[in-house]
């Protein structure tokens, strides 16, 4: 049967499906809308402007307000329509996956002419894997900053991965140091991951007794750490702790271990789909890059009982350790580890799975299985993944169209009710979907949920909003 299948046409179909999946991922933005924190941000932006609001937020709520990503976030929310805002966030999400391909090529020394196709493939896999939170990390005006932070981190890692390959000029090193501070001052769980990466590489170099670049690596560690301190020691963080009552935390060793396991289990649970898809896709990528590959498991499963094996362990499991490090900021307060905070954990986990699986294979010159059979099988498998993504995206787009109409009619009602008391209905949960998951207002009157209604009243300048049960 495989002999009558035209491999060239099948390749073209697979690429077309991948391109279509990318279009669908980007098109979801069309039905996005303002909700929850968006209104709180826009009220402050209208009062203070972009830069002043960043400074105000740094001093009163969160150190991450005074960062490059937060400035972009404020600028977009203040001057650009929501659909364009989320389109920008989606572009950053997609570009993060492009740099994922570049990092993999650098890490595994892969030479291939299928770079664009792998970009389509890994974007689709990562998007599907993030289905539990991309309504907040990609398709949300406020939360999309996570995708921009991820892109900045991915660019930094790609640049960093070239340090041992290219002899950087003094000017490039200065630019990279400045960029390292910017990336260090993004968000703590990403910053800790970058610090872990640098630390592991320094340990490897020390164990190998390689003095080259250790000084520069150490400087990068200090600069990235300095960026993290800039956002972590902001006055607003301490004000927020007082207001939210997080100050009563248990710092005992058992409590920290419990917190690590609790967050780690939650992140692993969120990542199940990504893990399964990553393994499948990693094997397929190996068979495309190395058609005559054979499985050889003995080299990656071992106990690091001596220095040589410990170096190999750090090299082979580096990205897994980096992934685990993103859990650390939440071990003292596991309740703050929302699904959206798992984005960085999942990105590094995807990177680990692909590099790990790739190293499980080696070229077998005696391979007798037809490479044509493998290529056709892989194409069918990848096409199936693309079709799932397209179908899932189209379903969400249709659901989002209905929800967008409802939200738009509510916004029109609020715009006409300036200075008046107005009654609105809650969103029917059946209208929501993975891409358009909304935390709506509440008819319950307490401080924990009332702020959403108050910010909506303030933004539309209505006297009072009454929420129907």
C-alpha cells in the first residue's frame, strides 16, 4: 500500500495542514474581549498613563510592573484594541516556539532543511499541550504578558547557547549583559530557570576543569540574579503581602518539600497532554532527521556514581532540572501556582523530552526497514496531530463567536448606561471554551470578588452594576 502513496504529495499535504494549524492558532484572537484584570489595568492607565502606572504598580502591588514586558502590556492595553493586543501575544507565543527549534538545533547540532516545518509542528504541539491555560497566557489582554516573557527567555537562551560556539565581540557581550538584566527582571519562575541553566553549565565547566568563559558565565549569573532582585524587592511586593495576608507562611523544611511536591504534581497533571504529544513528535522528528535511526537506551539511564557520569547526568538532564526549578518560587505558597504559571515549566519540559528522546537514537547502517515506509508513517502521524489542532481551534472559534456577541452586547449596554444603575446577566458557562475561558462578575458581595464589578463600574462610569443570579 505504501508503494502507491506519493511521498512528495504527502509531504506537501502535511506542511499545508501545519500552516493551516498556525493560521487557526492566530485566528482565535478575533473573538477575544476585555475581562477581569483588563478593566483594572485600563482604569489605572487612563488615570496615570503607561509609564507612571508602571512605577505606581512597582511601588504598590508587584515588582513585575516596572519591566520591559509590563511596559508593552500597558502600552497595548491603553492604545490598541483587544483583538490586536491578543494577536501580539499570540505572535510572541508562536515565535517562542520558533526559537525552541533554533535552541534544539544548537543543542543537538541538527542540520536540516525542515526548520519551518518543525516550527509549525512544535508550535502546534505546545499550543495543544497548553490548552488548560492558554485562555490566560495567550488569549487574554492582561495574562498574555506570560507569552512575551517566554519569548524574551527563549531569545536569551538561544543567544546564550551560542556563547560556546561563537567568539562574541566585546560589544556583543555588553549587549547580552544588558539584555540579561532585562530578562532577569521578567518573572521569578522564568528567572530562576535561567539561573539554574547558568549554574549547571558553570558546574559542568568546573568539573571538566575548563576555565574558558567561567568568568563571563558567573557575571551573567550575577546580572540575571540582579534582575530578579529588582522585581522581588520592590516595595509593592511587601504591600501586596500585607493586603493579601500571605505573610503567615511556614518556612520549615518539611513544608517546603510538601510545597514543591504539591506544585510539581499540579504542573505534571497539567502537562500530561504535552508529555504524550512531545514523545510522539520527538520520535517522528528523529525519524525525519535520521531515517536509519535505531533505539539505544543504555547510554541515558544510569546512576551518576563518579565525576564523569555526574557530568553526563547534568548534560543529559539539564533541561529537566531547569524545568523543575520553575516550581521553586511557589513552594512557600503553593496556592499561588495557578495553571498559567506552568507555562515556563512546560516549555522547558518540551525541550527536555525532545532532546532526551533524540539522544536515545543513533544511526544504524544495517537498518532494513524502508525509509519510505517511515517517512509516510511519520507524515500521517503529524497530519493527524495538525488535524486535531485545526478541529479543536475551529470548535473554539465557533464557541468564541457566540461568547463575543454576548460580551459585546453587554459592553454596548454599559456604554449607554453612564451615570445610571444597570442590570446585567452573567455569562452562561456553556458559552465558554478552552480558548475563551472567562472569570465573570459575581452576584456575591464580598471583597474577594467585588473588585471586578467595581472596576467595571469605574471604567464605564456607571452608577452601579446589579448582577442577575
